[in-house]
């Protein structure tokens, strides 16, 4: 059985990946989130899988906390087989609206956090008995700029980080790929204040539905399927890929 770490694993796409892993594989899952309340809610929701899932409260931007987390996992297991970097935030607006602090927060979580977590866990990925896999959750906005300049910039950086990892880690047979979703139903827009009410959110979803050629926005499980494929042996000759899972939004 493999051991897979998922950051941002208590909401949105990250939770979708966690649930798909538990329901369709025999993998053991380590879910990482800094939100203790969400951890407890998801722990209760997934209680039937309690023997295969662990939760850790870690801020991916905190180098010391991530280092301690990696040390704990290393001492407990010695190796991990996969890492899904799904932790991410968004801030509304272009350069005129987006504050410098909001810009820094988005880049810190979406880019720095991904780098910090991957760097800390790399020694454990290298110890995997089978070639390990890293999957970074990016966005269609990495190639098609959305309304958030900070978020779009962070996701463009994610894709280049993925390509850099793929080249550097190939000598260890570690693969690295990005999954680039279109708009997915989640708490992301609400938590950022982009949609301030349920009515605003539903109007946003209706607008975005029209922007996706397949006629709907995504759900977390749409993305989870692609992530599980890239984690699997079926993708053993895929690395450095930027996989659009977006209902045609990037076309």
C-alpha cells in the first residue's frame, strides 16, 4: 500500500482527492490542513476510513512547522510514495484592486508553500520503493489570466515549478505533473470575498458555466480522477505534463 500526502486536504479539490483515494484505492492518506475545525469535520465525515487516514495541522508557509511535519512522517514511516500540493488561496482583482499584502499572501501560500513542502518531503519521496509521484494543483488561469492577477501569476509559477521538478528529479525516477482545473465548485471564491453571498456565488457559477464548452463547471471529483491517474503506474512515463481538466475552458 502506498502512502500519499495531500495538502489542502480538508476542502475543495484536496478533499476530493482524499476521498477518491480512500474510496477507490487501498492507499494510506495523510491529509494536511492548517484549519483545525475543518480537520475535525472531515475526520468525522471520513470516520469509516479511520485506519487509513491521518490528519496533521500544518501551515505550508511555515518552514519550521513543515520541517517538523516532515521529520515526524520520516521517523514514523521512512518514506512516502506521493505528494499532492493542493493548498491554495485566491485574492480578488487586478493590480489596481489587489493590495500588496494580498499579493504576498497568495504567492506565499500557492508558490512558497508548495516549494517548502516539496523540498522538505523530497528525501522521503526518494526513499519510496517504487518511483514516487508529485502532482501540483494549478489552474486554467496559468495560461488564461483570470480576474485575480495574484492567483493567475501563482499558477503560472506552479506550472514552471512542475517542469523544473520533472527535469531535476527524473534522475531519481520521481515524476512531477500539474493538473490545471477550470472553475470548480468549492469554497475558494467565497473564502476570498469574491462572492459575498450565496446569490452572488450562484450568479458566478452561472456565468462560468457559459464559459466552459462542455456546459458545466467542475466538481472536485472531476479533478481527483486526473490526480489519481498521475499518481498511478498507468502514468509511469508521464512527467512535466500540464494536464488541463477544465471542460474546455482553455480552448
